[in-house]
C-alpha cells in the first residue's frame, strides 16, 4: 500500500486513517492536551499526531471535515527557537545555510521571519509586516515566482502553497534566483525587504521529531510567546490554544522501527520478517523524510533498507515487491554488483548508498 493510498475507517468513537508508514486515529473524546497525550500512550499509540507535509494535512482535512482536534505540537513559554525552512523536505543546516548579512539576525524587536534585503543577503523581520515575497514552484521550468503583492509571512506562505510549492527554501533553490528580477522586487518593497521561506519558532513535536511543517490559520500571531498547544480547527488549519482546554484529538501509530543492532543485510531481512513484517520500503519523498528522521538515533554510519539488487535480472527492487520509482542515490553512476543492497546514510543528506550485503549496519523494520 503506497503512502498516497489513504484509508478512512469509522471505528466507534474514533476514525482510523492508515498509510504505509503511520496510522492516524481520531479520538472523539474531549480532553486537555496533556490528558490527550497520556491517552495516546496508555492505549499503545506512539503519541499525539505529528504532521510532516501538506499531503498529510490534506488527507486529515478531507476525512475529519469540520471537526477540531489536538495534534502533537506544543510550545513552552520563552522556549528556545531555531531557524527552519518553510518547505518541509528542506532541512536547515546551521553550517551550510549562512546567507545572513552583517549583524543579522539582529532581533530588533520580535523578528522571526527571514527576508532578502537590498544586499541580497538574509535579514530577520517581523512576520506580521506586509512584504513582497518569492515562491518556489517545482513544476515550472524557471521554478522561481516573484510575487509583487505585499502580504505578511503566514499569508505569503499560504499563497505559495496554494498556487505553487512553497516559499523559496534553502540554498539550492536560492541558486535559481534571477539577479535582475530579485533586485527589481527588492527595490519595489518599502524598506527593501522581500520574504523568503525562512522562519524560526519555539514549537516542538511531542514525539521529539524535528519536522518543520506548519499550517497556521491566518490569524496566527507569531509574536506571542506563551505556553500553548496546537489544534487542527474547523477550517482545516492550525490554531494556538490554551493547553488546558478540552477537545477531541488525533493519535498516531508509527510503523517504522529502527533496530540499533548491526547485522548483515540478509540477517536484517530475516530479523524483520521474523519479529515484525519486513525491511522498510520508501516510495516517495514524504516516506524518505519520515524514515530519515529516525537515523539520528542510529549507532552505525548507514542503515539498511529493503532495497536490493538482483544480479540475474540486473535491476534494483524493494523486497516488498514495490517497483523503484522514487530514488535518492548519492552516486547513481556507481557500478552495480552482485550481493549489493541499499543503505541510508545516517548523517549528511541521508542519501542512499550501494553497499555489499556482508557489511553490518543498523536497519529499519516495517511493522503493522
């Protein structure tokens, strides 16, 4: 079952939404955020729901309709903040992503959103200011969309996600900027600032994951910094609410397990099939991101997946019988050899590497 196939089942007081790597459960009981999280854990769910992409969000909106529900995002008063990119599959790297202008970010007041300034460098600015912005569209030849309309950062993000992919995010996308068009847009902006997909906040997922996806309602006030919890509201967006309020909630079950034992690929395959279901299959970017998040707890430089090379037929395949459409190879040109399998890099960009089966690494199992 691919991630794009999403089942919706009504089961008594709750709804079960299932995909290959995780399963959401809507619990139609009113509880505070802390009580809801305790319920999830006491009933053998992983945690309150973590939402990692617009695709997941659209499925939840489709199946939950106008019902409100707690999710697993929360913020502690005066909690530490970190810079992130708006596009969920682009991770912010402190050492790599350093396009700041001199003396930026300067925190002049509350400035939690990133811009390009007249020097074409990054500068922080209040998210509530109205500025032109730059979208990224992975489907158009030029990829870069220059928006002359002035919106606050949350509205600009919503505009880009509705019509394109997202606000422009990360140094690789920035390389596609046209110098002349970028300069022209900045000069038209009062003060010379243009929003990009850079932001920071103190929100955390209750399961400890670091996914940057946010989907706030258009009334969300970024400048508040009180203790609060996130709720999916009737409009399908998120709102910041008092954690003691009682609402229905969404739990989730994680079907991916990192086994922190180093084994050969064949030993890993037998272990997963005996104790769980199989080695993990990755068929798209969302699944890649869900799996790679777990590598931060690995004890080996690579982690085995269910990707294997058949020397007889001369092609790669997933042991679950899925065809290899989505690919994330570090070196596609590397020669294929007999007795090779695919392993995900623990650090870096979590690319896939072709490794000999006898090497010993941690591994990912998939379970029902």
